C-alpha cells in the first residue's frame, strides 16, 4: 500500500519542509499545517551501487525532488531519473519516499 507524500508548512512564515521538525528553522515557530505533495520535479539524482551488508540487492536509485509545494525530498526510484523529470511522489509501507516518472505512485514490490 502506498500513500501520498505530505510535507509540513509553517503557518507563521509559510516555509515548506520535509521531514517534519519541531520548530521552523526559518522563523522558530512551532505551528505547522500538513499538505499533500503528490508531484515534484527532479533536481539531481545518483545511484548507490555498493552498500555495506546488502549483498546482491542491486543498485539503489535516488533523486532530490523539489515538490510543487517547494520542499525538497530525497526519494528512491525504480530507475535513473534525469534532471527536470516530473514525478509522482508516494510513501510505501516502510515509510520510504518514492518518485515515479510514469506519474503513477510506486507500488510496493521492494
């Protein structure tokens, strides 16, 4: 099961953040509103080929995504994503953020 990604927006200064924080790093307020962030644009990407203790699990594709709300998130992807690619964002049952260029949220299979 996947769900849409939500970011937090400071009600005092409108700063959008992910993940949630106790206080806003911009103004210091602790007054938050949650808002859906179902889409974004890839700013940069990388691939992790070797991980300690993860024999035979294959490459892990990661992307820095600027959400439509303005917050940045680091998301996993099933394949490499080019800068400027529009993606759908979702969270899986293990709380991993996923980016999908197909526009369809990631379906748990990992």
